[in-house]
C-alpha cells in the first residue's frame, strides 16, 4: 500500500513553523519538502534548494496548464506558488510531502480536486501549529523587530483570523516556549516517523 500523502503545516506568524520545518528536514531525510515557484529575482548566492525561479510568463503558463495547486501575489508584485510536480510524483513514490502554507494556500489546496473528495486520488492531512498562548505569540512578534502599534494591531487581527483555522485542521500541535522537541515529537507521532 502506498503511504504517500501531502501534509500541510499551518499556523499564525511567529509560532515557529520555520524552526520546526528545519528540524524535521534535518532529522528526516525521507520526508520531501517541495520547492515553491516564484517570479522574484534570485538573491545573490541563492541556489535552487527552496525555490524554482521562473519568469512571469512561465508562471502564467503553469497556471494555464493547471500545474499550480495554489498561488498568490506577494507584496503586490511577485508570484509564489505550489507546483503539482513538486508534490504528486513524490506522493506516488510513497513519500510524505510536508508543505508549509498560509491560510489562502490551505483553502486552495484543501479544495483542490486532487485532495478534497472522498474518492480523491491523493491523501491530505493538516497540522496546525498552536502557540502556548496568544500573549507569548504577541511577544515573539514584538521581539522579531520593532513595529508600530498600528502594525502590531494589524498582526494581532491577522493572528486571530489564522488561529480560527485550527478548527479546520486534522491535528493540532503546541509549540511551547523552550519545548521545541515536544512539538517535533508530536508531529513525528502524527506522521508515524
């Protein structure tokens, strides 16, 4: 039996998703972490590990050909997307594909015909990374870089909306302050690693 599936990792900004993903990547080479397609310029010294760099025309063509599971325009100009060929071939080989997404990406992928129906060809699971509590999350956001009260208020509203998505996910894992290993263990348990 093929145990391949797509696992979406979602959670509010500042909850520690990138730290969790880096640790999973380091500890579990058997997992596949797909690259994003992007139209942004390659930064100096940047390789092809995280992104597939494409032109606007190439990106539009990928969308037209239905080869992008979800995509968004970020900061009003660059496009970022999840490519089908970075995910499906790996699921078919029996691998677990782990993809971090925002709420927009979550909505798109969970409604995609490859994953959403009872007889969908591919299995999808979702894990919501929960903060210990809202106050800890607000402190993490403030500690990252100085921000205005207006920006903090905007981020708190966004956080409240994102936290509402925890009810839509299959699993919740708490990332408590100083207890990253517990969060990783929780995810490993869900993924049966």
